C-alpha cells in the first residue's frame, strides 16, 4: 500500500499526514499489505504555544515579586516549568523584539532595528519584516503543524507582510503597534486604519479585547486539538491605552493611585485570559504534550505604573529594566518543574527550542542566533547556553558575558556593571575593571560589524548617530 492510499483509507488529514512525513514516521504506521497488522502510531509531536505579553515589567508578576497584583495563572505556569532570572528579549521595544522571536535571529541582521512607521498605531504600510526572512510559522508549517496567531502582529501592515502571507494558517488580531480595548465609535479613531482582522477580513469585535483574544486562542486549540499545532498568542495587554472592565477594576478598589489601579485590572484580566488558554490545553489532555514559551516583549513603561522592581530603566532603554523580562518555559517531562535558572538566555532561543522539539528544520541559509534550551534545562548540556548576549538599538547598545554587562545608553561612554552584586546597575566598574570593559567592547564591535543598516529610522533619541556607529543618520 502506498502512502497516499494509506492516507485516504485511514481518513488521515493532510496536515496530520505531512506531520508524519516530517517526523519520518510513515514507515512505522503504513502496513506493507492490507492483511498485515498495523503497529501503533508513534507519539504525537508536541504542540507549541508562545505567549508574548506586552509592556509588562519584571515586577508586575507574582512569581517575580509583585505584591499588589495577583497573577495566579502565570505563577502556576512558572511552578510547572522553568522560571528564568536572566531571561532577555532582543530589544527594549515592541516590533524589533517580535522580529527577533519570529525569526530566531538578531533583527539587526536584516535591518529591523526600530518600530516600523510612527504614531500611536505605528502604521508603516511600507515597512515590515523583510520578506527574505523565514518565520517561526514558516518553519512549523513546513513540518506539518497547524499555525495560528491571536493578538498583536506589529511586523508590517501591507498584505505581503501580514500573517496569512508569513506562514500562518489563521489570524485574529490587529496589525499595528497598539489598539483600544473597547470598540471606538463607528468610523472614528485609529481603529479605522488598524482594524481587528480575521484572516484578511476586517471584523467588528465588541468584547473587551483581552477577553476576545483569550476566547480566540482557546477556540484555536479546540479546532486543532487532534493535530500538532503552533499558536502564537500575543495579547496587547498591558500596553496603552489604559482601559479595563469594571469586573477587574472592582478587584483593586483598595489601590488609591488610579493609573496603578487600572494597570492592576488590566494585568488581572490578562492573567485570567492566559489561564483560560492553559485550562483549554488541560481540558483536551494536551497539557503534558505542549511546549509553552512565555515572555514579555520589553520592560514596563513608567507611564502605565508598570514596575520593573530593582531593575534600572524600562521600555526603550538598554538598562536591565528594558530588556530583562519575565521568562518561563514549561514542557512536562522534558524540562524540570519548579526550577529557577540563572544563566542568561534570550527570546531568540524560542524558535530553535520549538523547532528541535517538533523535529522541524530551520533554513540553513539564514543561521539562527538562538539555541535549543531544552538540553541545558534538562541537564544534558552543561555551561551557559550563550557566551555573549548582544543588543543594539540606534545609539544604545549592550553586551553581557556571564555576570558582566557593558552598556551604552545614548550620551557618554559605556558603563560596566557586575549584575551578580548590582542588578540595579548603580556602580560603574569600567575604571576598576578595564580588562573586562575592553574585552566586552571588542566582542560588541565584532558583532556590530555583522549587522545591517536599519531599514527605517526610529525616534530621534534612538536613531543611529554618526559619532557612535559610523552610519549616516536615517530619516523617520
């Protein structure tokens, strides 16, 4: 019996069939003749759930020290997996971080250094994740996975950049950088240019947006529970604007500061939404077979009262408060539950970790900067996953090796900090440790030579400066 005949006679779906092909498992399940006994099918490959939250600070979550905002569902996720104390994103800003996660590569290698476009919704129709880049969804889809995105995209608004053209079978969300949580008045407001979309069609969403995204993510799991799936769940909470439903506000009536009260309510709704999605996995018996990768896209901004705790700086800054984030991985039976991991890791590691778990092959022509973290978490590999971590956004840059970090934030020379004793980056040790300063500076310079010029400009404070980088200043 041929493979195609077997697929027809067993009513095997195309994606399930392709998943077996990608896993090299057809030989184990296709009998040579109809009279032979069919061996048991191989174990299903894991689902992959990426949870990317928005503008949530280091200390906005209970398991990272938050005292006034309960986040029981995120805390439970952390207890069931590995919580990282030195988990980073590849940029202190929304879109560049997403470009890094979506490719597993430093986004500066292909010029995606800043947010595309400008304004509250970051329109940027002419800007987007370069088409030469292979996406996370491309990799998983080629391996036979159902692919879906729910939430914020922020990687281009022109049709050629939209999720349906970048490897996603299903899309529910918005394309820009920010969105109101409640519907605007008909025909008014930025939602006209940045609508909620299902696939390629605009839709009217009446539910509180965080709730709607949780609903749609759970529904995606319902539809694909019988086949391996990749779900990129990217709710825009707790990004501006500050809006929350009364049921969540009522939980925090004791908080006097109005903005903090709204932020707490938004975080509570976000946690409830994540809880709904995780519960749906459990209802379908998928909790044990799903790799969950969780992180915030950048540090919290002070304008929302988001807290980065002991970390210096916040969103848009290369200080720890801008790039060190709540970071959790759960995969029962493969990574230890309840472990706290201190070695530096980065969100670029998500794609290679998921690809290795799925038996998927990232494109060899565009090497990844991330690594598969599972062997390090399980104890099969010793030592740190990365010798160095690097960042660059215009005039700002940083490099970390071990517990040492060299960082340049706009004007002035770079400062050297020992993060093992000074997580708040308060004492510059560059004069006391010149050999470490110079080693990190050389490593950064070597990495910087590999990068492309930004494809578009950023805000004035973050634009490349000729004196700092040797590149001409770019227009907005």
